[in-house]
C-alpha cells in the first residue's frame, strides 16, 4: 500500500494533538453511559455536572443551582428514558446543592457526605429556625432561588457509598477537609474517571473560605493515589491527573509565598498580594489558578500560618 506525504502528516498531527473537549454547556460522553457537562460560570454561576446511566436509573453528580438543574434535565432525557433517582452533592455550596428541590420534585434523593449537611446547617441558619442564611442572601439576586426552596441532602454517608449494578460502579468517597469539611468525590474505578466537585477545579475558582489550605494539600495527595485517567473538576474544563497535581502545586506555591510574610502586619501582608500574584503567574503550570480570589486565598494562608485577618475597609457612617 502506498501512502502519500499529506495523509501521513495528518496522522502524525492527530496523534500529537489531544482530543478537543466539548464546549461549555455541551454534553460530553466520557465512556459508555458516563457523561460530563461543563457549566457556564458567568453569568449563570453554574457548576459542572456529570451523570452515570445505570441499568434502571441515573445518578447525577451535583444538583447545581435550580436553573442549572433545569438546563441539564432535558439533556439527560435526550440520552435516556431512565429516571434520575439520586443526585450527589459534592459539598454544601449553593452552586452544587441549591438545585436539590428540582431533582426531588422529579423523584430523586439528594446524597452527600454527612459533613455537607453539618455545614449546611451551620451556614443555612434558616434550616434550624435561626436568622436568614446564605440561601436568603443569594436569593436577593437569583430568581431561580426565589422560585424554589432549600432542600438539604437526606441520604448521607460517613466513609463511602457505593452504586454498583454489575456493569457500572461508582464509589462516593471522602478523603478529609479540602474546599470544605464535607467534600465528596465520585470515583469510577473501571473507567478511572474522577468527579471532584470544587476540591479540584481548573481555573481561578478556588474559594478557600470554608476549607483549610494545609489540609487541602494533604487531601489531594491522598486522592492522587486513585491514579485517575480523567478528572472532571467542579468548574472549568475536564482534564487528566495533572489537574490534581496542578491544584496541589498552586496551594504549595501559595503557602511558600505567604511564608515569606512572616513578621509582617496584616496590612503589609495584604499589600503584598500583587507581588504574590505576579510570582504565581510566572509559573505556567499554575498561572491559571491566580485570579480574583487570590487576596482571600493569601489572607487564608496567612491566618493558617498564625497571622490575623486583613484590615477591613472603613464603612462611612451616615
């Protein structure tokens, strides 16, 4: 058989170029019956979703906001007529759990690690008869919340929960504190696909306010032992195991830079944020993680290393 130069060149280019990812708001089939959907961050605030089609039902990864849930429901129905029976909240934050009621109204049960419910009760004070919490605050700017109601997860696990129909196996795991105290991971050992929630993201989306950076680094180290082939983050495009490495490397570099601020006042540490930003941006491996959240990330690392909160701006009196 005779080959011309052009087909051989095209073949080499195909082998050398990674397959392109699906665009935002498009469904991507990762494996038989396993799907990934990258959510639109702005202006919708949607997280990423995944779903696994079992023999007689569907498991959805993350409930999203109500608007995000309503967006992907018809996309799931276009693939299968099997009902969604479970939605897995990877943690308690609104963009991953506030859509629970939408799924419950359709017959699904929200699942989460037990600490996700603990955190929800802490921050969603209305659940326990207290003053308005995060839901009410977010509802001021989100019509989809005003049209729904807060529904906490009702099926909880402590160490692991397993779904297995003989063909597909999904293990819901917990490795410790990272993005939150209740981070859950969905692991498909056969396909080596990992859904991480916001414990691993791909871009400048790391919110550290409810977690612990030092513990986060340790948790990622434990997760890396799964040796995943595909990592589906809570926000940003999917990738390979390098996402876990890059996420961890970013936090280690952040800690190293903040450690240089030892002995500095909170105001001096805050003033160093632009320098830290420039330093982190110089590393092409982690530059994409340094963004608008960096001042809060620096403050969090500074406090973890024994510092005090940054000074708050004065609020003018009327």
